[in-house]
């Protein structure tokens, strides 16, 4: 379960629309406790994919990870997840997303169809890393 406030949802949707037809990406800053994860802030990152079509791939630069960790710490928060968009594709993880995933995070995906954000979903990596499990959004 992840709790996303309206500002985070709006920021992720706007980032997907702005980046269209390419994928957007960024961090979710919030808290992790026994009840689940929260995201209080969406921190955008530049899509650093440099190996071809950014319409189907994204990469976050390691320096951006450091920047996000520092920004979270300055606010008394943690990096609780990541977000990215799927231009003209459903808001479900791809095989590429699975290969890049790390445990203990939420993965929010927004579908963007013809430049307009549509479905927004969240996922968590299965304990055996074999697949994603749908995650409830509160």
C-alpha cells in the first residue's frame, strides 16, 4: 500500500504529459512505516536514457539518486519509490521495468495516451524478484 496525496498525483500526471512522447521519471519522497509507504513529494529527474528510444525506456543518473536522498533527508523523509510514464502504453510494468527494479520501493506508473495522462497504478517487487505485485493507492 502507498498513500499518495493529490499534489503527488498531479505532479506525476503533469510530468508524464510534459515529457510526452518520451518517458518521464522521478522519485517519491515520503515515509515508510508498519502500515506501508507514503509519498509526500514527487521529485522529478531527467531521463538519462542514452541508448536509443526514450519513448520506451528511462534511466535515472546516479547523481540524481544522491540528490534525491539528500533532498529527502533535508525534509526528514526517505525515498519511498519511483515514478515514470508509459507513453501510449498501459500503466503496468514492462520486462525492462522488472529487470531494473529494487526491493522495498513503490513503482508508480502513469499511462499517457496522445499526450494526456490516464491510468495511474502502483506496484511493488515480489520478494523473489520474479514479478511485480499490484499495490493499492490510498
